[in-house]
């Protein structure tokens, strides 16, 4: 702890919607804050934002730049373009964060984790290359522009490999197209379950259980071609699929001994999203199964209120409201 600068009130780890929303709340109370941004964003390949009032079709990069610029007028937030590699609780209840940049150390009274999640792509050739351009994980975020295509596909694999969830996503796709093919990629039991469900409650959906060997993005709009192990293929207007996810910078949660949920996100206590360790808060995708930009902004605002409230109570030796 020698030669460590004067403590910040709050350290925010993550420069996406959750972290920026937290900072946007905190500045209004003037707490000295450090925001660490690794520059790694889940929506880095997305050209536009959607579902955010007044920001429909906004450029995600310009959104982040504007949010940063808005903080400058307050003078209480310092932004570091660096990742945090180590995080621990030290003497006097402070927390020490070490950056990837020359192993510099910073300390703070409170920590906000807004590190997000990473998508886990299935082991299908061409999948990653088609991500966002032809494969949509959220049909509220993407898909409207393809409205009216003759047919679309839905990959029922991973987190959507049961009939209830697969039909849930397929119904959303039907809002954009006349017919949906649910691809089970060799999962014949799931195909049988889906067939039974559709027999009981028909919808303009068909089930294809063939093994997929490759995906290829076509040059027109979001069209994507699905190649099967029987050497046939089919082109769809787009393919819907929700990936599995994993905590980004999960080692930070481990280092602090934070409790996780069965879904692998950081367990938090609403409304201020404190974790299982006092003084550590979490917001955004890393702390919620509802992984959308609006949900991230909401939880960022909540932790941006909670961390200062706790500091202020402790300053006067009083009890905080949570």
C-alpha cells in the first residue's frame, strides 16, 4: 500500500451503459470517482442502439463518448482507459484495484462492478462471422429491419435447448416473418418435444433436427445460409439464437469472494444492488439475467445512488438505509 494515491470514494469497473449510468448519478453528489474502461464492449460489433428512448439508431460508440463528455463538467470523475486485473479488500475497509497498465494501484471506499458478460458461441463453423450481421440474439434489438422476409430460422441450442424457451423465441421471430424453422442441430428429443407442442397448439413453425455443419452470411441484408450434414442447405432471412454467457473478468468476483447466482451472475440485493460483500456493488449484465441496455442503465443508476448513500452514512457514523 506504499506510494498508493489518496483513496477515491468510489471505483467503477466498466465503461459500458451500466458503469456510465452509475457515474452519471454519482457526479450529482460530487464524490471523487475513478472509472476504469477496458475498451471491451459486448455490443462492439453492433452498428446501432435500439429500445432506448430518444436514442433509437444511435451509434454505441458515440453514446459512450457523449456520456463521458457529460461527466467532464463536474470535475469529480477520472476516467482511466485500462482494465483491472486484481481486486481485494485491504486495511480500514478500503479496496485496492490493480490495473493492467504498469500494475498501478488505486484504492477506494466502494467498488462498483459493471464488467458485463461475454457471449459463448456454439461450435459451428461460420457462426462467429455471422454474429450480429445474420444471427440475432435479441429480436427487440435486431430484426425489425428484416421484417417481411419469407422465412427465418431459430437455433434451439444451448440456453434455448428446451421446447418452452425455443417456442418463446420462435414466436418473436414470427412477428417479422411468415414462417419460422426451428433448428435443433441433431437434438432429436428436442425435435420430438417441439413437434408434440406444435401438434397441440399449431403455429406457422416447422422443426428441422438435421445436424448443422456450417453457416454462411449472404451479401444481401441479413440473409444466412444453413449447411447440413446431408450436404443440403437452406437460406433464411435471418437466424435467431440466444447465446450462453459468462462473466467478463470473473476473476474479480472470485478474488472478492462474491456470491453468484445459479445462472452465474453476481448475486445482488435490490434496490441498490449491493453484493454479498459490504461496499461492493454490481450493475448491468454481470448482475442480471435481463441483459439489455435499458436494464443496465437502470441498475447503474441504482448503484450510483447506493454507493454514495453508504459513504455518507459512514462519514457521520450513522446507519445507512440499507
